[in-house]
C-alpha cells in the first residue's frame, strides 16, 4: 500500500487547514513537523543549515562562512517561521532533511518549506528558484509558487518603470495562491509521487497536471479546475491517469 508522509511547517499547516483539503484527494497521508527538529536533533547542527544557503547565484561554489546576523536569523526562523528571502541549495537541504527521516519501500516523504529553494543549472552557470526538488525526501517550496514560477513578460518589462503596478500585480498573485493553495499543492505532490513510485520526473504532454510548467498562469489555469478527485484524474494524460488511480 502506498504511503505519503508530509512534513509541513506547523505554522502554515495550521492556518491553511490543509490536512482536510488534501485528504479529499489522497487517501493515505501522514503528517509530521520537521523544521524544529533541525534545531533539536543531535545529528544536525546549525552550521549544516547555514552551509545550505546560496549567497552568490552565479557560482556553484559558495563561501563556507557566515555572519552572526545570519546565524541568529536561522535560529529564530526555526523557532518561529517568518518572511525568509534567503536562497537555499535544494539538494543540500535534501541531504540535511534525510538525516532524520527514515525511509521504507513504497513510501513517499515530502518536506514542505517556506524557504526559497534553488538548484544550480550548469547550462547557464547559475542557480534558479524551484517549486519542487525530487528525491529522498522530496521538497516543495511554498515560496516557489510566487518566486519560481514565471510571471507574464509585461510584468518584468515594467516593474522598474512602474513599481506600483508591479506591487499590485504581485498582491493579486498572492491572493490567487492563497485562495487555491491546496490545489497548487496537489499538482506538486503528484510530481513527487510519480517520481518516487514510478521513476517519472515530468510529463511531456503540455496539458497534463504532471507537466513541469514554468509559467504561473499555466499552473493556475490547470489547478483552478480541481474540485473533486475526478477533476484531478481528468487533468492527467491517459498514461499518468492510470498510475494515479492506484494512489487516490
């Protein structure tokens, strides 16, 4: 039997009441809270977390030192999550989380974080923000819904000329995400599940829910259609629909 283990930060999970929303789609979900374990677990030191930070997005090799303010911020953030505009290497975070998560066969472990996660792309020599990093465990960045997905070109062309317009646009995006939060999560939880259980990263079918969409409106136009389990199945291609039936 397939099991999905979710590790959210307790703050946003309590506010969003997501356990109820997601259990309407995924039949077997188990929940645990992990961020505070980073502070108390003896296997993990604050230094390990600081070494996950990305301070130069144009270099794979990051400096192995930090300021006292950074250390204090991370310590406070673990205790009380707040706005976090720092970048983190998603694969390094993945390695850190894996130290205190026990994996078994037929289990998918997903850590939800409000941190901005990135991965290095050797094709252009820089880090890029991501919504999800697949592996053991998978990581879904809540901030990635607004930081990693690409906005319309008009936004980038006028944001420096008309900052008020850009701010209003972002506020509208935040409201859309907030209203459809669980629906956004469903898309990326499926990406994690398909990767862990079936070894499939993304679908090449443009309109499949498992497609690795990069544009915000592409993702939103997909997930806004989700109201029932059947809607989820209808948004998948025939190949991934047959896989999903064993999960939901």
